[in-house]
């Protein structure tokens, strides 16, 4: 008996053929060190096989180094004869009589072929031009079973025709049954309420509001058939903004935070993946971006949508509102691949660069008092030299800088000097009947919007006294900066240190560790609380130098969804299609009609009975694009 095994390999591309006696005994490996599928000749002296195996690769019509050819190996003489030589794949050999039957996609789709070992004549047996002839298996005599368009067919060698094989298997459909399931292991995003009383979690496509200590967790969206994500709490605490693909494209929605109402759609006409909707401090606007590098500002009440930036070389994800809501800051790349900080004004809708193109500046954040704009800048060039190829690599190159937004704003960290304190007489002025000082018009003066002196702004820069390192995730609170100190990136190996949340105190002019071994954090809008992810656990900290001791566990036990698997599978199918549409490296999708291919495969959804079926379906669809590194994996296999 001939069989194939990966007992000494690590995946299906590293398998070997073995012979085992029918009466029992230890198997013997064949001489070929690696093999795909194979079959013995009727007399058992030779083996037809492919040296390569790519059975489950999602790459149709491959013409590269992994294209398979067939060979005949003589078990006695060790002689090797090449049977096929084609730029595309020949695979799945079956030796029946004097012919080797196999499948090949040499004409665009996999079809059955035969090779006469005596006359060396090759013949095409099936002519499917839409669906692949997959997984052929013979009875050793005159029939070959295969799959075509999700159904079984039997090819009769003598008659040269195929007939459908009708099989009905009773199935309880356990994997398709609606069920209630915990989703704490599927958290993809989180945020805090304005004052840190509750947390927002996004898990398995739903948006949840969870208490820090007391109360119940609320599922605010409850949509098996939609992927809800990027949830953010409104400044007044009443609403949640989020992105959902409930319409088939990604749009922005609002939902009451207390769970008393249904989501309301704010945008329409979405055509590409969108990113986090960030609230202006007064709650009147939302800023968001998309995969194509565009940044928008949405007027919540009027639904007016204004495009404020268009990044030609990637996405913009670091947009942030000024304290008064009059400006949006973010970074955009330059032609030299460095990025600069830009500020967009709500009043005149003008966009201005505010840092030099000579440095890589990114992740701007506003001082809560509106005096400074903080940001990261890569300016520490300390290259290391590889011991193998003598290439340069840089590490720990990022500093933190502060821009003074107006001419009259003092240095954020002026020179320190011990001086005498002088007592001055205080003039209380005229006070109203409540004891409060009144303005000339008898009313308390409202806080003026922050102003920005753009002339000379790039020169009013100061470095925060923190050594350069691998930084990310910059935020600002009153008197503090928070940021992640991360690890150097090594392609192909794990990091050798853990990420930590750092807090810099302007009063002490020093940084300390607020939380260790983290996987992200979210700051409350009042700047007093921070929610930190530690692996699968969450903790709430006070934002202060000794805040590490204030850690409080935040439970995710209440994250539960009422799941309808068939609705979720349909959503996954559509999102896979959209993600390939949005991120494929050429706009013409390799010349294929991607919309037509979606509709070609959509009927298979009716027959999906398990998540593994769905993975096979999406794998077949994305394989049509004829491109490498397009994989599918994972899923709920309960």
C-alpha cells in the first residue's frame, strides 16, 4: 500500500511517500525526499508522482516555481522519467492500466487528462471552463470520482463521459444552529467613556458597553450579519459612533450608549474600508479616514461630509481634534517617504504643513490647554550593521517634540532656577451677587477658541527630555504625556522585550512606567483614567505618576452574543471579497471581473454547514486572482 505522510515534515508541502505491506508491518519511505500525490503502477514496480505538493494553496493557474509536473520513478532501478513539462500544474496522478490519469490547469481550469505510458500521447478528457475538476480519485479500474462546483461527478473511462452522483447525508446542522456564546476572546477594539465609568469593547462584530465595577454589560448592536467596529464614545457620554458594514459597505452609525435605541446611519455611498470616527470635543463633528488615504470631517447634525486630506502613499490613521474642536491635526507622507504634521482649520477649511519635510514626524496630539502640539519624530540615527549581509538597520530612533502654537506661549520646559516668591496684592475687582467676578456685559466670559500663529510655527519646537526609543501611541493629559515604549521589529522572530505604557510628568520632568507587558491602551477624554490591555485581560489605571498602584481589574465576562452562524458566514464572505477589492495591489484585479467572481461563488453559501466549509469557499474565490500570499485561516471550529 502506498501512502503519503508528513510525519517528518512541518506542513503539507513537506510530505513523503511510503510503502507499507498489506499484511502489516513498518512502512518504508521511498527514495524521493519530498513528494506530492502519487500512485503505484498496476504491477507495483513504479510510482507516478509529483515532487511538489500544493494541494490546498489558494493560487489558481500558478506558473512559477511551485508549478507541478509528473514523473515516473522506478522502485528497482531508481530511474526517473518526466511525464509532463508544462508551465502550469499537473497533479493528482492515478495509474489505471497503461495510462496515467491526472488533473491539470494548463487551459485555465483544472480538467482531467490522460498520459499513455506506451505511446507517450497526452489527451484531455474533460472540458470544464468555469469550475475546476478537483480531488480526482479512481476505483483502480474504469471510474474516476471528482468534485465540480461543489458536487460529485463520476467520469467513466470507457465511455468518456461524466455523470453527476447524487448523495444525501442526513445532518443535524449543529454548527449552523443559533447559539449564545461568550466572545471575550474575540475583542478587536476598546475605548473608555468620557470620565472612565464604563468601557467600550468591540468583539465578534458587536459593540458592547461594560461597567468598570457594577452593572450589566450591554450589547448595543447585536448583529450577526454585520461587522461593527471602531467604536468611540461621544464627549457628552450619550452616544456611540462606530463603523458597520450592515449595508454591504462600511458606513458610520450612532447608537445610544444606554442600549435604548437602534443604530442610526449617518453616511452613505461608502466604497472602501473606513477607519475610526473621532469626535470633536463639542460633539458636533466626526473625523474619519479610509483605506485610500482620504480624511473626512462629518457634520453630525446636517450630515455634510467634507474631505480634508488625500494621502497619495498610504492611509492616515493619527488624526486628532484640538481641545476647542477648531482644528484637526494628522501626519501625511512626503515624496521622500518621511511624514510631516499638518493642521486643518474648521473655520476656513485650509490645510497647512506645520513641521519640516526634513524629518519623519507623526502621531500629533494636542495639549489639553491648547498651547502645544506634541508629536513623535525619528531623529536618532544610530544604525546597526548586520553580521550577514552588512546592511544597515536602525532602532530606538524616536523622540517626542512639542510645538508652541502661538508666539506668546512659553517653552514647555523652561530652565529651572530657585527664586524668591514675591507676594502680590490681589485685586478682586467688582463681584456679582454670587461673589463671582463679572465681565463688562455682566456674564461670565466664555473660553475663546485656541489660536495658532502659523508663521514660524515649525521653528517653535522643543524636545521633551526623554531618550530616543521605539515609541508609539502618544496621548496627552493635563500635566502628562502617555506613550508606549515598544520593541524593535525583527522579521521572522519574536520580540525580546515587552511593551510598556510610559507616563511623562511635566512637573517632575521625568518618565516612569505606568503599566507593563501591554497590548494597547485607551485614555478617557477627561485624561484622568486609562484602560490598558494585558494579553486577554484589562485593567483601569489612574493617570498619575504612581498610577501603577491604582490598577483595577475590568471584567469582560459579560461579553455575550446571540450568534446566527449563517448570517455571520455571509458577512465574512462579503468582507473577504471587499478586503481583496480594497487592498489588491493593482486596481484591475489581474484582469478578472471581481464582482462577477463574487456572484459566481455566492451560491455556495447555501451549502456551507461548518466554518471549515466557509474557509474552503473563500479560499476558492480568492484563488481566482492568481496571486501568491493570498491565504485563509482561522475561524470558530467549535
